[in-house]
């Protein structure tokens, strides 16, 4: 299927070693979270706590990702 690009910030960027990755297109933020946790098991704990934004607006796991949307993975800022 089509790919979508996910921009990475902070610890996710360092952990994955890139500022964006391409992944298979999924319907929802929750499905994207699961896909990324499976693909990057070492970062699963971080990804689980991270926020996602669609076109610069925070989106919860039920949010549907529109085609051509810009998606960003935003790890928690605190060390906790």
C-alpha cells in the first residue's frame, strides 16, 4: 500500500537516527503507534508514552490519519 511519512523529534529522532521515516499507511494514530512499536522494539516504551500530531494538532489514538497528512511523533519532554 501507500507509504506515509512520520516526522520524529527529540529522543525518538536520536533513537531511530533519522528526522523522518516512511511507514506503511495505517488508518489511525493507534495503529501507527502499534506499527512503530513493532518496528522499533527498543523504543517501544518511549513510543507508548509519546504524543502524535496530525498537521500540527495533537491527535489521540482514535484519530483517523487523512491521506497526505503530516504526522509527527512527539516524545514526552520530561525525563520521567
